C-alpha cells in the first residue's frame, strides 16, 4: 500500500494527464524515458543508485508550471539497456545518450537538470553539446576539474571519496553492496539523508531495480569505465556559457562545499543556491525549496 501511495505522489499521475513510458535509441543502448507534460523541455538525470523515480517531486511541479519533462533511466539502470561491451559506460556514450533524449521529440534545446552522476554527465554534456542546452541545473554533483583538484594529497575530499575506490573493485563491491538484501544500499536512503526523504517502499523500489541480473554491475560501471584519459578530459575540460544553477545540500557527507569554489571559471553565468539543512539527496530532502528555486530559475530563462 505504501508503494502505491508513493507512486500516486506523482501528483495523481501528473494531474491526470498521465506519464508516458517511452524508449529512445541512444548511443548503442536503448533508453527507458518517462515523459510528462507539454511545453519547453526539461531533461532530468538521476544518479547512483537511483533511477527516474529520483525526480518524483519535481516532475509534477515542472508539468504544472508548463514544461514537458523527460526523465530517462541512465544506461544500465532500471528499464534501460545494460550493454556488456568493454567501455560501454564511457562518458562519450553517456553524453550521446543524453543528446538522443534531447533530440528525440524533434526539439532543438532543453533545460538539462542532473543530480549526482546525472550531474556529472550534465556538466560534460553542456561542454560537448552547447547547442542543445537552454540552461544547466546541477544538484550535488561536482565539476570534475574542481573535484580532481580537491582529491589531491591528503585533502578532506580525498577521504570523503573512499567509496569510489571501493566501487572500482569488481566483484568485491557487488558483494558488499548486495549483501544482506542490499543493506548498504538501503542504508544510503535510511541513514544518509539529513532530512526525511525516503520511505521503505522507495528503498524497496530502488533495490528491486538494482537486484535485476547484471544491474548492479552496470550501475557501477559508470565509475569503472570513466577512469581513462579521454573520459577525464571530456569531464574536466567542459565549460558552459549557458545560464547555470547549482543547488547544493550543505550536509552532504561525500561531496564537500569546497567543490563550489571556482565554479565561475567553468560556468561564468553560474548561480549557487545552498540548502543548509539538506544533504546529498537534496531534491528529495527539500523538495519544496528545490522546486521553488528551480522553477524561478527556469522561468527567468
């Protein structure tokens, strides 16, 4: 019953206009995309270990404000394809997947919104395809050039990034994350948020998607396939002249606020909105504030 109620929070199937489950052919992988509404396009990119449901509070708000929404499952996640080829989760493919989603209804540009890994992809996409970006919105996801500078030496951010090293170890990380009915993953949603954000049914839905054959390894390959020089270059060199909004939960235990310093070098038109009480899962912890700031920003551009 709780899971049914959670799904109904998608504002009565987005004010009875419904959501549409569609498929878009990406760069060698078929992507599951949830669409709703009509109007100027906003594409919402989730992070690890989530899927399109990460945006359950934002989709109804955006549709009510007159936007069309596309919320894809990144390749490897949930209903999207899980390619097996070496390098299949490389940043160049993630960028072109997003380009396919933006272009799929015949549109020329979209507001690009990304959280966590979705935000990392959004930064890189804005640099690679400026012609497709109306505005850029990033939630608790660092620009890789700034992140790389802060994990040198014995910095605080380097110690915060211990989990990245774990995720790079095949089999061991899968075993640890899936042990005891995905206890580590469930704890991300139970213990990590600074504010109430996820129900048990939310955690169950995310775990069910990750428990599908090959799904956890596919999700982890976003980390593993993006350590080579080309992937790093695509992310570190990305800059954008698009109007940019960064929303940051200041109690994030894995990504420190120092990662906000210097953003104007990569996004001259950046505006930063800090939410003191929220942590990494900011759009679920503080949905009303996130929605207000997001909609005000989009309306201005």
